[in-house]
């Protein structure tokens, strides 16, 4: 009698634990969206850059000037070359247009995509993009050279300590399928 | 049997004593012994100084606690042994003692946490820099882009293969020499943007106190301000494949004039 | 009448099958425990040989014996085999042998599951070691398997991932079994707060396992789908992030460290009172400290990744939480010292090992506190200082703790005293070898030698030579251990039931060696 009692509580304990194990496996996966939310809040890894295509103008604070510099890197497997936009000095609130110049070195069409990242991270959430070549995959024909525009402004609330913002793009080769939207 | 036991016990204390002595002798001997490779290399930037001082502070505190705790333990091992006729006491707890040895560590930790926090805040402040160098890790070389000077270059190991394969005598800077040195001006706040092209690397020059992961797709930043002209050598610090041990870094810290001259030369060359 | 037949049948089933059948189909906790112990010893030797290859290559600057790629395979597999093949199974073996005897249970709660969880291990490690012979070789990106490097590896990585899934399932089943045993099978009167510390530490360790291993399983599954099925969890090109793997991995990885060390704490909490002839000091604060360490181990993971470029607030949080762990850890060490204080101590081999564990683990603990300090960690990170630190913790804490346990309970298991003199020699050789191997690595790290490199600049030569010499001594000494154990199995002075005159607890009321089935009628605990 007693033995069957123990056996059934053993079964019960193991069932609960098994359920817990499955839950923890799921938790591992749940860490991914959680991490993305976290990145957006603190502005790590280019996540949290604001996108505002409405083009409404902000008040311009002429007392402050922020240097915005541009860079990037071509990742392995993408036969492109590029030159970044020149460094610009902007007032918070002011809308600015710059462009990267990309060249396809291959003799076939190549599709690439750009993944942004901003330094310092605390500036990320105050960087507002109205238009960016990183919104979509970009296809360059053989030997084509293309200007890739970026329209942005810097929010007025950006912390006082930020004097320079660096915007960097990593250019990856996109899947050879059609150029669609990318999640970044 | 008893004899064997006490012999062993005295050996314990003997070895332990020798051990503590070694620990003391070796670790306390700080900057003076630096050239023998026992401690951090002599720091040449504010950040490296901060790291060094913090390291020594924590180390001293740890050694002090270590000596007290193990002093008590080895005294007990010496005095409270059966072979000396020690009779076991019966106590199995003491609330006072337990409160004391919870509270004291908390106080010690707080005294450690305060300077550490200050140091970290100082280190993370990359604002007001005078120039920016972008560093990209590749399998297995570094790329440097002087963003304000329009100068860029790759830098890879220059130690001859024959030295690595033991066919030739190894030079003084074996494995720590490169074809293109990173030339940086002293007394300037330099912002280093660090990224990678393929896998994760880490850019590390011990004397500068600068180490940061280079992550493909994203940029990291640190800053450095070198006080002393000189040649500082470092290595990749994150396993990045088979030649991870062969992607060194050489920084030449020079005066501002020398730096400008170097930039001009690079542009012409 | 039926009862006696059943009894007889059981007896027949578990006792008499000789040869391989006894082991293959065993559901007896003692037999399974023995298999775990032997298995982990084999892995200890294989992992140790890999370490010796690494140390031999590092004896001098320059490449002498192996290629850098093979060197990286050795460091990676040394770690995987030592952690998952030696350090974890040895304590599962000890749990199998001891927990039922210590809580007055007839066997583990789920004997058949127990058989499966053991028998998953040999194929898992065959697969892992077999990856060495696959095209492209075994995983070579470190046991931490950081992408994108681990995405570049050949099919050896897939074999390793599969092997790790099997090990993970094995440990999860083992843990479920241990938890069920402890919660449901205790003898009447054995309240939770009366359980021996070894049982307590295992209960908490088992909870750490069921919490963290599934997260590891998730991480390596994502790695696998990133490699072959087009997901981009860890690829910036697809909106992923390689650093995220590190977060998930260390969410498992840090509790893993405590999975390795807590049962060793349990062992020395049994041994020190025995040889001090005095009850354990501060039993309830010990239990509380273990629970606190276990809880904290889930909120400190990012201290392994201070250099990835976390925001300031994150670095501060992980620095503070990591520093906090030293408080419960300190409580444990103080309690052990207080247990010795005014005791009546003798120094047989298990006691020597217990003292050695406290001492060596503490060195690792202090270097751990130094590593916790974010600003100075920027200098220590990924250097030999870290290598020295975790070998003091895992060799100095876990492995010496396991030796301590084996010497302590071996007379109970075999019925014979081991050779005390040889045991002491083994202790001294191991401790001296261990210190010669790992202590100089502190200096190497501080002076700037990165970890995981097959070759180094000339300034690091002397300490590397010393370290390699120590490793050879350390490795060879383990042959003596095998000899001591074999000798005690074959014969020797008869052990009494109590074995040690200060020993207390249910296992010491049983005969030495205990019959296959013990406590079939539960003992009454006062
Ligand atoms: Cu590298």
C-alpha cells in the first residue's frame, strides 16, 4: 500500500519537473524577443533607432551642434565597395540628407543589405531616420555605382554629454531571392 | 601511527606556510617586479592606471582576508588535533559569530564597489575625443581606419614562419611584431571604434588598459589617452579560429608633430 | 507466500546475473553509481590526456607537436569532456550510491530512468570523441561555442551538438530522479532540515540542472538551426546578434559552475565534522547559503562578457550581483573553519582532501572576486588569469572534492580500508602538482598571455614550462589513485560498519560493504 503511494508521488513529482524542463527550454527561446526589447530600450546594436517617415519638422535648437560621422564595413561575401558620407555637423531638430556611395565590383547583379549600429549607445534612441537605404535590400547591377541616401534628424532631448554620434553600417550579402523588406 | 599523523600535520602547516609566503612574495611585489612578468605591465594611460590601482586594491584586500581566515584554520589544525589531546567541543552554532561574518564581508564589498563604480563611469565616458580610429578584426589581421585623417591600412603579423616552426632563432618580439604599426599621438583623447568582419575578435593592448570585443555587424567604442611615447604590444584576446594566436597589435605612441608627419607620409605613400 | 516469491525473484534479478547483463540492465542504485564513477574516471583520463597534449605544445614557444587547429580541438574537447564527462557524472555517481543510503531509502525513486540516464552517456561521448575523426575535425571554437566561429566549423560541430543534447537529457533525467528520491523517499523522521548536507546540496544542484540545462539545449538547438536551417538567431545580417548566444549560453553556464561545485561543498560538509568529531557548525545557515548561491547564480551570467560592450547600467548590475555571491560563499567557508575550531581533529586522507578543497577553492574564490570587478576584468578577461581561476575552482574545488568523497566512502562501498599511506601520498602529489600547474598561470595572465593560444611570445616561457611540468606530475599521480582504488576493491583491512570513529548518519549503520538492497524497511530517524 505504502509503496504504491510513494510510486504515485514519484510519478507526480517527475511529471511536474518534466513540465518545468519543457518550460525552461521555451524560456531559452523567449530570451530572444526579451533581448530585443532590452536592446531597444538601452539602444544596443542599432536597435532602438527611431523611424519617422512623416517628415514633420521639429523645433531646431541652434545652440547645440552635434557632429555626426559615418562609417561602415563590407562583410565577407559581398563584392561591393563603398564610401561613407562625409562627417556633418547638425543642430538637434534639423533634417539632414546625406548619402553613401556603393559600387558593385562583380559582373553580375548583387543584392546587399545594410545593418545599422550607433555609437555611443545612449544616442540611439534620439536618432530619427526618415529615409534610409537600410530599410530595404539594395540591388546593384554589374559594375553599377549607386548613391544611397539617408535622411535623418537628431531629437532635441538627446543627452547633453553627446557631442559626436557615429553611425556605422555593416553591408551583408542578402539572399539571392527577390529584394524584399528586411526586418532591420 | 600517531607519529605518522603528526608528521603529516606538521607538513601541512609547513607547506601551507611556504605557500602563503610565495603568494605574498610574488603578488605584493608589484611594479618593481613588473618586468619579470608577474603583474600587469606598467600602465601608460589613465584607464590602465585606474585598472592597475583597482587590481592592487582588491588583491591586497583578498590577501588580507585570506591570511586571517586561513591563519585561523591552520591554527585550529595545529592546536585542535586529537593527537595533542584536544577534546571536541559541543557547540554547533553561534548567532553572533554568524552575524559578524556576514556583516563584515558586506562592508568590505561596499568599500570595493565604490571605487569600482567610479572607475567604470570614468572609463565609459567617450565624449570630447580629439580623433577617432576605427579598428576592424579580420581572420587573422587588423584593419585601421583613421577616420579624421583619411588614412587606412591593414596590419598583420610579421614574424617569419620559420621562427614559428623552430627553423630559425626566435627574435626578441617573437609573435608580437606586425608589418604596419598603429601610430597614435600622445596626450590626445582617442576614440577607438571596434568591429569585426567575420567572427568575434577582441582588441587588447595591456599597457593601454584597452580591451574590447570586435563583433561582426556592430560597433563598440572605447577611448584611450596615452601619456608616454613608446611602443606597446598587444594581441587578439577572443578565440577567432586557427590563427587566433597570430594576430598581434603594435601601437607606436608618438608626439603630435611626429604623428602629423606620419599622416602626411601615409597619404603620399 | 507471494511476497516471498517476489522477493526471491527480485533478488535473483539484481544479484546473480553475471557479466555484462548485470550492468546493462541494472536498476540498482549502487551498481549504477559504480558505473557512473568508473565512467567519469575514464573521461577524467581522456580529458586529462588532452590537457597534457595542450600543455606539451605550450612547453616552449613555437609550434612543436600539433597544428593550431588541432590545438584548438584539444582545448575545446578537454573542457567539454572534463565538465560533462568527468565532473558532472562523478557527482551523479556519488548521489546514486549515497543519497538512498543517507536518507534511508531502498533505492532511487525511478530505477529504470536511472538506467537510461547512465546508458545515454557512453554513446554521447563516443559521438563527441568521434567528432575528432570527422572531416574538419572536432569543434575547435572553445567549449563556449560562440558564433559566428562555431557556425564556421565542419560537421564535427553537429556531432558535438547531438552529443550535448544526449548528455543534457541524461542529466535532466538524473536530476528528476534525484529530486523525486529526496522529496518522496526519505525515511520517517528524516525531515528536510535534518538531511545531511550532501543531500541538501544535491537537491539544490538538481534544481539548478533542470533549470539551466534546458536553456543550454535551446541555445545549441538555435546554433544548429542557424547552421543548417536558415535561421539567423545569431547573425547580424538577419536581425540577430552573436552576443545574444553568449547571453543565453552563460544563463546556463554560470549555474553550471555551481552545479559542479555545490555537491563538492556537500561532501566536505560531511567530512569535516567527521574528522573534527564535532557537529557541522551552522547547519541552517549552510542550507541557506547554498540556496542563496543557487539563486544568485541566475543573475550574474553577464560577468563572463564584460568586454562585449554592455551599457554601463548592465555592467554595474552584474558587477554588484557577482560580488554578492561572495557573502554566502564566505559563510560556508567560515562555517567549515568554525566546525574545525576546538574539534578533535585527525588527518586521514578524506580530511586532507577536505582541507585541500577549502583552501584551493578559496584561492579560486578570491580570484573570482577580482574577476567580478568590471574595470580590472578588462585586463584579466580571456587571459590565463581566468584559466588559473577556474582550474582552482573546478580542479581545486570539484575534483579534489570528488577525491575526498571517494576516500571517505570507499571503505563503505568495498568493505576494505584503502591504503592510508598511499592515499596521503596521492593527496600530496595531487595538491603539489595542481599548484605547480595552475598557480603560475595567474602570473601569465596578469603579464598579458591570452588564453586559447598554441604559441606565445618569449616572455612567457618560464611559467609555461613550470605549468607543463606540474601538469605531468598531476597526470601521472592519478595512476596511483587507480592503483589505490583497485587495491581496496581486491582486499585490505576489513572496514567496520562505522568506518570512521566520528562518522554519523544512516549510511554508517549499514554493513560495509552494504548488501545490494538496503533499507527495504525504512529506518526510523529520531
Ligand atoms: Cu582574432
